C-alpha cells in the first residue's frame, strides 16, 4: 500500500509539470487553432536560462522569475515572427511551422549550453516522510505552485475582461473581430501566457529531471498528450490530463517496468484519439478554456 | 439622402477570391434612418455588410463612415470608428454569460467604466428580457433572446451606425415584431443609421424608411417601401408566395 502511495505521489508531481505544459497548449490552441510543438522548448529555455542566472550569482527565486520573463519574450517573438506572418494558418501548417521553430530552438540551445544536462538547485525545505511515503520538498513545491498557477489561469479566463476576450476569440472569432478584439493581439497574449506556463514547468522540473538542450522534446510531447486528454480546449481538462498521465506513468514504471514509462503517454494518446477524439474530460463544446 | 454622418457605400465591389459578388453597389443610411436591403439568396446582401464592416476588403469603391473614408480598414478599426455589425446567426459567445457578452461588446470603449454601466442600463431598457438572464450562459438563450443579445452587444460600443444581417432568421413572428419595433426605437431615440438586410421583406419594409433591392450584385430598385411593394418585380420575386403577413 505504501508502495502504491509512493508511486502516486511521485506521479502527481511529474503530472503537475505535464499539466503546466498542457495548459500552455490549450492557451494557444483555443485562441488561434495553432498546435505549438515548441511548447516543450519553453520549459527547456526556462530551465537553462535560470541556470545561467544562478551561475551569475542571482538568487534562485529571482533567477526563476527572470527565466519566466525571458521565455515570455521568446514566446511573443515566436508568435510575431513565425506565426503572425502566415496568411492562412491551419492546424496542419501550424504543426509543421512550430516543429521547425522547435528544432531551431533546440539547435540554438545546444550551441549555447552544450549537450550536458544540469539541474537547478531545489527550492528550500526539508523532505518529509508521511505514513511511510517520502515526499521531497521540491515535489511539494511543484504541487503547490502548480495548484496556484492553475487557479490563477482559471481566474484569468473566468473573471478578467482580457481572459474573457480571449475566450470570445476562441468561441466566435468573427464576432470577436466585429466587437473590435484583434485576433493578432489575442494570439500574442495567448503565446505570452503559454510561454509563462511552459517556463514555470521548466524551472520547477529542473531540480528533479535535469535540464538539457533537448529536454523539451519529451516534456512537450507528454504535455500535448495531457492536453489532448482534455480535448485541447479545456484548462481543467489539461490539468486533469497531466495528473492522470503522471500517475499512470509512475504506476507503470513501479509495477511493470520502468522502461515502459515513456510508452504510457503514447499508448494513451492512441487510445484517446481513437475512442474519444473530443477529449476524455468534459463535453467538448462546454469545455473551451 | 446624403449620409455625411451615417454610412455610405459608393460603387462598392467585393467578393471572395476570384468570385465577384458585389458589382458596384451604392447604398447609404443617414442618422435616424432605417434602410432595408432585400434580395434573393446570393444577391450579395451579407457580402455588402461584410464589406461595410471590414470583414472583407472591397476590390473597388469607397466606404464612408461618419464622413470619414474607412475603405480597406479592418473590422477592429471600423468597429472603433462607430459601426456595429450584428452578424448572421447572431454569433453570441456561447459559454460566456449574457453580462460578459455585453461587456465585450464595449471592448473598443473598455476603459470608460462609468460609460459602460450607463450603456448597459440603456441596452437592458431596450431589451428587458436580457435583464433576467444576465448570469446565464449566452448559448442557453432562445433564438430570439440570442438575437436581442447580439444587437445589444453591438449597441454597447455606442455606435453611430448599426448594420444587421437577417435578424429575423428562424424567429417566431411575434419575436420578429418585438425586435423590429426596438429597431424603430433605436432609430428615433438614438438617432442611429441602420442598414437592415432581410429575407423577411414585409417585416423589413414595415420599419424601413427607404429600401434597396439587390439582384446578382447590383442595385435593382431603390425607393420608399410603400412604392416598392407596389412594384410588380418586387411582388413577384419576394412577395408572391405564401408569406405570412406579420
């Protein structure tokens, strides 16, 4: 039993990171129909640039915040330079385009940081043992910060006028333009939000999973699977999808074979796309953002 | 006839890709005037409104709004310049509440919080049915209420020009009467210039001051509804069948 709980706790903290990445996919896709395959790179850039800042003597929390800022700027630049100029964006075009951006970003990271992986120092606090289950302080930080971020994102979309304007663009793009909401401005805000979310995932995961030039690849794909579980348009679905994926991976690695861990996401993706392409959690039409 | 302060299309041409839909249309609505635009399917009614509001760029001709030339500007700019386009099929924001739909209608004036509240009161006066539904998701409203919300959303920006695309579509005659009566009030009380595209010719002609009949991208007839109703071509084309007189 305590084994099981141990796997679940480890799975939840890994899943929280997927949930953050998944929310980024949803933020962009729901507003602009773009599937951003560079979402994982946002996390890698955040981890690596936070490492650069701490190397330069910047205190850890400040370095993390600066990394968020760097990634938000990268995300907005990406939207402006690579996405906005495309006249007729379709989801397929967006996949090819963002795959290119993702590859270019990875190459750039390899040039700057080299191939070795490094971990950011963990956030302060002592590890706990509750009922035979050991919980690392960093895992508690991950769960806590993810919870706060998820609530903040939900409040942003449900309560603020800007968040509602983004939902309006997602639901009725023509009507949104007619009331004066610019789809390009909306897409820029969506990319900034997605950049911030990916960056939070990157700085939180770095102490546990290490960050290197290509660590965005697997993280991005798993975030995508998590977002797909929620139908790609639901923030709540993305959070739930991330947590479920994390726990399933952890249980598979624990009870079956740790070699199968990374296969879980893709088996799940195939099952979902065949059985429930609209997402597992919630009804498609109601679930938008 | 002059639309110095209203909206005016001069010799407007527009279409989709290589398909030319408007082949030189001139229509104008002055403040305090309802102009009905009628015509068969494919005559170019909706395309005319899309060209007025900037959803599609005209290939030739001019669009003037409040005396200023807005030809070729995007819908966001034209909305900010005072034209509200109430689109076909209402297109309310379905998961947002009625109240949020109205708030977003004032997007171009979102910094004026006091004006927003006042405007909302005014819109709810015109459409009291919406007042009971403010907290409800717009997608759960009846068709008539969604149409009222779509018009109300347009009014939130304090437009000087209101253009409507088939507001009567799919609605019961009683609801159509209610909505068209409100359009009449908006003309007189707000001094709006209103362009009303309709298939329901009888209902549109009741409220309209002037009317334009489109045919395959050109203006076929223009005049006062009363005279047009007597015209054989209009009779045959639009009023010949078993239209319910509303």
